[in-house]
C-alpha cells in the first residue's frame, strides 16, 4: 500500500513539473502555506505534496494534489483542512 501511495505522489509531482496537471500559468505561482500540527511553512507546490501526503496517510494522494493545486491557483480562497491520523493539516494561500 505504501509503495502505491509513494508512486502516486511521484507521478503527481512529475505531472505538475511537466505542466500537464495545470495550465502554463500554474507553473508560475509560488508557494502554499502548509500547517502540520501547528507548525506552518511556506512551501513550493512540488515540496508541499509529499509533506501533506506523508502527514496524512489516511487521505488519497490524488485528493491532496487537487487541494494543493486549487489553493495555489486561487480557486479555493478558504484554507483546506484535512483531519489526519497524525493531527490536522491545513493548506492555505501563502501570504
């Protein structure tokens, strides 16, 4: 199960880097804020995906990628909070 999850993350990151996961403008936006157990970090999208996937083993990697991209593109103005087995993880637009 862990290897499938890891492969899904690598595939999602590869798609994003290749520009297939979003429009050309999606490659130019910067950071998202990822808050894991009350420790917030501004991360590049490619770095945020594995952080959230590892922090939330009970959440689908595809859902994590979709949430991060929606926040980064500005399609989701409100922060997204996942209830994870290791504690809450919130994704919001970087300030």
